C-alpha cells in the first residue's frame, strides 16, 4: 500500500517523539501490504476501524494514539489525515477532520 506524503509521518514522529517507533513500525509494515478491501485489511489489522467508505482508524502504541487515514483500495494508496493521542482523538470528528496543509511546510531534521 502506497502512503502518499511521507512527510506527514515524519511530522507526527517529530511532534510525538514517544510514538515515533510505533508509528514508523506501522508505516514500514503497512507499506509492504496490498489490500483490495477493508475485510482484507481487517484480517491483518484487527484493531482497525472503518469510519466510512474511505477513512480508517488505527490504534498506535497500544491504545495511546490514533491514526486516521484515507484509503483508496482501487489505487492501493492512502494518506494520513490526522494523528494524535487518544485524548485528542476524543475531541475531533473523525468523519470530518481534515488534513492540516501546514504539515506540508514541515522541515524534517
């Protein structure tokens, strides 16, 4: 599965250093997978939750962080929409939260 805008992952590893390793492990594993639909994804990521036709939420670092992605199964691609702590996740609307375009200006170390 291709993850578009890798810079987003780097931004969140910089913002949440405690989640860096678990998020990079998820990234490394996820990019090696091919999924044709949510059922195939769910077989590998049992804790993943589908929100709507495109959005999926993953638990990262146990239950400490949430990762919201948009997946296009036909294109075998996804992009990260949002990442944060479980407490921050409880304050957003996962169905409508949008990608923060300011992340595109992030300069990684």
